[in-house]
C-alpha cells in the first residue's frame, strides 16, 4: 500500500475513537488493548495530567478517511511503569549530552503482557509497516530521541525489524493448558517431588484457615475492590514501588469490565486479607496485581498461580500469563517464554551502541532460557 495515501493522526484521548471501531481493530483476545481498559486508565487518571504518560494514541486513515489502524500510544517523560527497562540507555545518552526524554511509546501502561500493538485492518502487514514508518517520522519531525513499542507479538517484531527497528528480547513465565480435565491432571504431568511440593503448599494455606474466593462478573462488588485496592497499596509500600494505579481506576474496572475480571480473594477469620486481580482474554488468563494485609505462608502462590491454573482449566483457556519476572514460577508449572519489544533510535551513534547491547543481551536471554528449561518441573520425556 502506498504510504502517501495514508494519514497518521495524533489523538489526545481514547474518547476520540468510537469504541466499536477501535475494538474491531483490536480484536477479542487481549483485554488490555480494548477501548474499555484504555478508557479506564484515562478516566481513572492513571495516565495523563502530570503522570508522565501523555496520551498520544495514533490513528491510521486511508485516502477516503476511513479508520484502518490504531495504536495505544504515549509521549513518555520517564521510563516508569513500562517493564522494559531502558534507564541505562537514558543515562548513557544524557551523559553524552543528549535529551532522552520525552520519548514515544506504543504500549499498554503498567501492563507487562504481550499482545497486539499495531492494530490494523485484517492484520495487514503492509499497514503495520506503514504505521511503524509513521512513528519513526514523528521522532524526526519532533526531534525526539527514540520510539519504542513494548510486548508485541513475535510476528510483529519481525515486521518492525524489516522496517529498521531494533528488537529486544526478554523472558516471562507462562503456564500452558494441555487439555487438562482438572488440577490433579496438571499435577500428574509433574515430577513426583514437584507434585508433592505443590500439594504441600496448597494444603498449608487451607490448614491456616484461609478460604479462597474466585469472583467474576456481578459477583465482584464495590467492597471487594475497596479491599483489593488496600492490598495493592500495602504490597507497593513493602516493595518501595510506585502506586501507579488509582482507586478510581479500580472502581471503573468493576463497573465496566467485571465480566473480564477474575478477582481471587483470600478470607481468614471472616476477614478479606488478600487478593489477586486477573484479566480474562479469549484464550488467556492474564495475572496482573496482587496484595495482602496479612502474611500467610504460600498464600501468594495459591492466590496468584494455583487459582489461576484452576480457573484456566475449568474455562478451557489455553494459557496463563503471570506477569513480569519471577523464576520461582517455574517450579509451579510456568515455563519461560520469549517477549519482544521494538525500538527506533534516531541518533546513529547511539543506535549502534544500543544495537551492540541488544545483541549481547539476546545471547544472555537465550542462555538463561535454556538453563531454566533444565529445571522444568515436568516429567522428562523419553
């Protein structure tokens, strides 16, 4: 398709788009790129304002003005909340006299879950290439340091690589459903020692007097979100992190996206003491946030990993993505998967330095993935 017949426009709010038109391009699988989720972030003031996430969603229109592509997109004034860490790049560029910020970012804020980012009509690869070229042109036009697209699918990473973008690889840990009938069926796939350990961990939570609630849809009430937000804040405080997500954001989720939420809550002595928030895709359960007000051994594993597996098996979902980091997930059935991000660096010398770094890093990621695979909890195949 001729790029000259296409127009790339900047939109400063998701409200500029008709929700049905946006979602028709986003597709049904990934809830994070759907209009409702992005609207909740904006209406809940988790992005925009002085958050450092300046809304800049891009739309691609054909010669007749028809909407044929969109991307959730931001002008970033820092690198927090991205989960693809480029602070070292920023420091190096600024020590050399450059200005790394602001930068362009195609991503879902605060969400380290892979999914479509270049949302185009009929998944047309030529439209994705045109959008990538348009973004790199914005970098030049506005004299910015760089543009980045995080957690995109492997096939889209290949398209962007062909368009001259640099590709970065990372690791996450995902659980795959092998058409299990129940949780015990999953355990039978594990080695005896790992199977016994998981059963021991689950039994310890029950023995502590904890009852687990798996809530979806109308079963999620405002008071559940009240408690969960408190758990979220308490965990953020313990980890010295930033509470990026707001109370209003969680309220809006409960009102507009409850059918796509799995809220796992832990009850002890009649009190709610912890919870894990998951999002339900067409084929995938995405684990996102967790928190607790009371330490109980193995509660984190039960709420975040085992309850998610049980839900996926019951609802015949293909996999569970448990979020960023965490080698400890391997022993609980979550194996390493490669993630991809794409980067357009304007300054040639800086670009070459980043490319050398990414080449070395990719070798390290591959070696780490191979090493972790050796510690798989699953039975060895003959």
